[in-house]
C-alpha cells in the first residue's frame, strides 16, 4: 500500500479528464486519488472542501483505527460518543 494518497472529489462526468491527468481509481474507497510523485496542482479543481494537498516532505497522518472509540475488551468496541452503550455478546441481554 502506498505511503500516502491525496483523494479527490471528481464528479463521474469528469473521471476521464482526471484519469488523463494521471489520477488513479481506488476501488476499495471508490474515489480517485493523486498517485505519489505527481504534482497535485493539476488536480486543484477536484480538491475536496477543507483540504490541502500533502506537502512533499511530510507524509499524510493516518489516525489509528481506534481513534474516537473506547476499547473495552478484546473484540468489543464502544463508541465514545455514547458512554451508556452496553456491548451485547448475543447470549444474555445486559438489561436482565
């Protein structure tokens, strides 16, 4: 997997144009991105809102998979937004 990808907001009608400039399709995320090593300036019209292209010297930071969540026990993830959430194993309901 590449070190960093700068994803674009390319409308379907403009996909061939983005592809012609060198953008690549990420089938897992279903989004176009600028491959590492290409100048992002050519893709400026497709920059997502509130997004800046990555600097060539600093790789994009990727938050850990558990960011914003609380791990309660192996395999059980509790969203931090709801502290009253009670995980259910499927055997005995927690309210009994």
